[in-house]
C-alpha cells in the first residue's frame, strides 16, 4: 500500500512539474514568478507533493528509512542535502525569505524525490519512465505546433526575440531546450514511436526553441551515442531479420522525409541559420565573464554587493547573467557556490559513474548546455526531472545486472 501511495505522489509531482509551468500559473492569476503575493504561492505544487510525501513516509517507517533503500547513494544524498542546507541557511541570513522558493523548487525537491522513487517496484519504475518520456514528447510536439502556427498555447510575450521561439509548457525557450536535450537520450525508446522518430521530433523542437548551443551539442553527442553502432555496421555488418529491417525502414524513411520537408519549408531554421555568428545573444554569454572583474576579494567570498547586483545591465547590456555558475557566484559567493555545486554535481557524478552509456552522455549534455544559459538560476524542474530519470534508469541497470548474475548462477534457468 505504501509504494502505491508513493507511486501516485511521484507521478503527480512529475506531471505537475511539466504541465504547470510558471507562465501557465501566472495566467491563472498565481504570482509564481512576478513580484508580490504570498511566499507560499512561490513554491510549486510539485514541491508540496514531494515534501508532504517524504514527511508521511518518515512518520510511517522512521526518519532513517532512506539509508537502506538508497544503499551506496545514501552517502552522496546526505552530503548533497547537507551542502544545500548550508546554502539555504546562508541565503536566508543574507537575503531573508527572498529566493527560498528557488532553493526549494530547483534543488531541495530534486534530492527529496530520490528516496521516494527507491520505494517503487520495477513495474512502477518502468511506468514512470514512460510517463516522463511522453511528457517530453508532448512538450516537443506542442513546440513544433506553436512554431508552425506562429502562436502560443500559453499566453506570454518575449520583447527581446527578433524571431518567434516556442515556449510550449516548460516556460522559457532556453529552459525547454535544456530539459529536452538532457532527457531525450534517456527516454527516446520508451514510447510507442520508433526511436528515430522521437529523436527527429526532438531536433525539430530544438529548432522551434531556437537554442543554437543546445542543438549543436545534442547533435554532436547523438553522433557519439550512435557511432559504435554505425562503426560496427560498416565494418562487420549486423545480423537482422529482413522483414524487421524493411518494417523499420518504412517509418524511418517517412519520418526523415517529413523532417526534411518541415525543416526546408516551414522556416523553422531561420532563427538559428541567420545567427551563425557572434550576435547579441551569443556575446551576452561571453560578456558575462567581464562581470568577474568587478568583484572585490570580499565579494568573491561572500557574494556581490546589492549595488553591483543592481548594476549588471550597466556592464553587459542586459540584466540577466547568462551563466548559472557566475550567477551563483554573484548571489552566494564562493562560500555558497561550492556547496551548491556539490549538491548538483555529486549526484550527477554518481548517476553517471554507475549508470549506462546514455546516462553518461546525458550528464555531459546537461553540463555543456546548462553552462550556456541561466536556467539553473531560476525556478526550474530540470534537476527534478533529470535526477528522477537518471535514478530510475539506474534501478533498471541494477535489475538487469542482478538478473544476469542469477542466470549465470543457474537460478533463472
């Protein structure tokens, strides 16, 4: 009964993290990202679901229940949670309650959902992976539809965009790009669609979002992912049933043809192809390093002064720091940035080291694409989704390894 309740909670949290984006909540009249309103409204529904579920499980089976469930990962989890707790306390003393919802929505619940997932059985794990894969697929299809119709399903205006860029369900186009590329390699074979169709839809969605760096990095890593199979096919061939190959080639051919037609005729490539140079958007990512020269020794340690934080636009022309690491450095200084980075990258290192090939490449994509935008300095579900999927995939890897051991020992024969 416990794992059924947890399964439902995890499922609802992940669904709400995708569907109830910040722009959607603002359209409903909830001041989620705008100024004013109750601080409780700044915390997302998925955060309440996860924290309440964790609290209820702890009441039922004890406060240290996670240690046995998480195994080796429990040490990483405790260290990450301790680092985050320090940053939250430091942020509270420096800024008060301002920014606390950011710490909860972006970081805290991303850690707290992992012990909940560890309770689930293998059937529930498979279902949640399929759920997330369909959520990302639907978001990508919505993005393509928005671009082709030059409209948005959620009303929002971007004054700085010279070209139309889809926002779909996951708010800002750059946030959409980061989430999509980070998860696609992990989920492309979890839907009823052939993997190649899922990947092509992802590529079209990236064109719709207008994320140049995300698109280039994803294509490069995609080549790395498929290179061993391509090399094996070229050098030694692959044994396969002719009927299965023919059935695979037909939808693959139609998918590639449709992809090329949309690519050529829709104008979906205009934003990216017309900016294959250092434009204002790209220069903002370079100029941001100029801000580091403005920091004093004290500000390097404790974070930028309020005067400097309010003067960012004077130095780089925009009031947004397009680099999450520098954004953390300005907000928290080294004293907060180092533990916050540990909170994010220790779990990712663990998932990458113990996970499969796709997990390693997905972590690489996340790191490279994430550094080119400021998504991680805003309230975003990217870590919630990425941590969840990586841990779910790790459970599947452990299951396959245990079954392989049993087969070798003759237990499943």
